């Protein structure tokens, strides 16, 4: 059994957990997620949700099968999809009388001291009022240009940064894989799940082979990068399969599910 005992939790849910293989939104998963996170708030946990899926939702609305290559088209789809996604989240959480709030971030907001302070104060104010912030990158305006870098590399990184600035006790990263394996389990059936990682060394890095999908942008490498940030800040992260959001209960109950990134024994 694991002794996590978190009070403030960041839950990151990836596109693969929100968008079906046919490109449609997984409404059942979103509904389950709303139920679980509301229940956690009812049990006095402070919860922050970092949600991907805007691009996938936009593609679904416009019936676009392939991810566009042009940046303006990607940003337009993200804007359309983000509007739909937050609407669905608001409706699903309202079923349980849980208030949520949309927060869209760019990297420069985190970097500059004044805006950084404002973001932290705003998130703390929401959590004090039992409001769940739903955070995503502001894809519509995020760019990487010369010395003006406003985008995060991915939402795995964003979730780790959110955990850092809010001093969260635990980051739960829900993905389409059961945790960190010694090899890609989809290609190597003999691959073994690693229960706990206390430090990111060369061997751990060697296990992190990228696994990109047509909807998401992250792979195992981005999750390891996020875990490095978490460990550097003496925090904890669990990487687990998000096909059923109720797995969060098992994680918080101390069951050895997924991979725990923690300095502790």
C-alpha cells in the first residue's frame, strides 16, 4: 500500500481519455470524471483539472479527420473545441452542483512575476471556494517565436507546472497506458510495469519511447519530463490508465496502481 495522503490534487487527463478512436468525444468518460472529482471535493480534497481535448473536440465539430498542418487552422480548431469542451464540462459538473471555472494559460503568464502571482492567487481563491479550475493551454494565441515563447511543450508539462505553482501534494496523470514500462507494452508483451520511480536516471529515460497519437501531442517522453519537474520540487506523481476515471479512488486509497514517481520509499 502507498501512503500518499494528499490534500491538494492536480488531475491531468489526456486527449486519448477524452476522444474516442473515431474522433467523437467520450462523453461517458467526461461524465465519470465529473462525478469522481466532485466526490473528491465533497470529501474535502482540493482539486485542479488540467484537460486536453480541445483540438479533438474542434475536429469532431467540423468533421475533420486529419490534424491540420497550418498553425492558424490548428488554433481555430482549438478555439472551437475549447468552447465545446468547457460547455460539456460545465453541464456534467452541474449535475452534481459542482462549480467549475475555465483557466487558459500561456507560458509567459507563468514566467512574468506579476502575472504569475495573479494566477496563483486566482487559483487559490477558487480552491478556497471549493471551485474546480479546469486548465488548458490557450492554444489560440500560444506561439514560439524568437525570444517570445508563450506555448508549453504539451499538457503533461503544463500539469507539472500547475502542480508546482499551486504547491499541490499529488499530480495524477491519466493516460492511455497503465504506467511506465521497461519497454513499449504494445510492441513487447514481456515488458514489465515499474511500480515506483524515485529518481529519473539514464535507465528510466531509456524506457521512455515516444507514443504519439493522431489526437494528442504527448508521449511517454513528455510524461517523464513532467515527472522530472515533480521530483525536483519534492512532489509526487502517479501515471495511470484513465480509461475509467474511478481509478482515482484506488490511487488515493493507496493501491499500487500505475507508476508512482516519488522520492519516498
